[in-house]
C-alpha cells in the first residue's frame, strides 16, 4: 500500500458551515495526516497524506456527508513529505 500526498481545493458554500470540523472528524479514524484550512478567496484547502485508498475514502465520505455544500473540488497528487503527525484544522 503506497502513501501519497493530495492537496485539494473545495469551492462552494464551504466556509462558516462546519466544513473544516466535519473534515477533521471524518479524517480522524483514517490513517491520514495533514490539515484543512479556510482560504481568503472563500475556498477550503485540504492537505492529506497517507495510503492512497484512505485519501480516496476521505474524499468519498466528505462527498457523502457534506457534498451538497461543494461546488467543485480540484486535487493535486504528489509525493508525501511526512511532515505531519496528525490531522488538524489550521487558521
């Protein structure tokens, strides 16, 4: 099982609606580290590192749980940096 890094940007009604807290809650039972953060342009930025399957599972559960708030999502996959020890919310 290979690890990867995924940087995702979510647009839509994703700020002020509990998006970051929900994302953190959904990520915690998975083998994922990283963070989620609001962006000045109204989007939400997510960095997730871990097994590729777990990152896909996180994206899927975000869509299933709060997908009605998301207009679009862009993903960029790369080599993990292993710089994180947990998954948290950043300001």
